[in-house]
C-alpha cells in the first residue's frame, strides 16, 4: 500500500501568457512562465535561481548578451546576474530559494 499523503497536489497552469506561481513554500518558490511572442522580465533573484526550458523557442537575455534555450536545458542564474528576461515563444520553469 502506498501512502500518498505527502504527494504534491496537481497544479493547474493557465495556458494564457504570463507568470504563474505554482509553489510558494518556506524555502523556495516555483514560477511557470509562458510566452506567446515577445519579451517578459524574470522575477528579481535574491540569491540564485534555476531556469529550465520546458519547450524550444525561448531566449534568455541579460544586459550583455543572450542564449537560446533548448527544451530540457537548465541554467543556473546567480543573484548578481542583473536584469534577466525571456523572449520568444515557449514555456519555462524558474525555481528560487527564499
């Protein structure tokens, strides 16, 4: 018999563009970001973050450059990264400690 009392509840992710906070726990948060086309700023990082591309088609941008993200790729984002944004069309997950 499996005890599922500690299993996470399934979340609902709106398909409309924008950022949806999926988890807001004591030690970390998880945001899901969906872009139709265009550009959106990432939430400000406190210490660091991990950004994972859930689909192809996104570009991570910062003051001095950019990198195209492939589905399944993850990026470590130091807190000193400055302003970060995503552009293109696709979906990504951003986790950050509190």
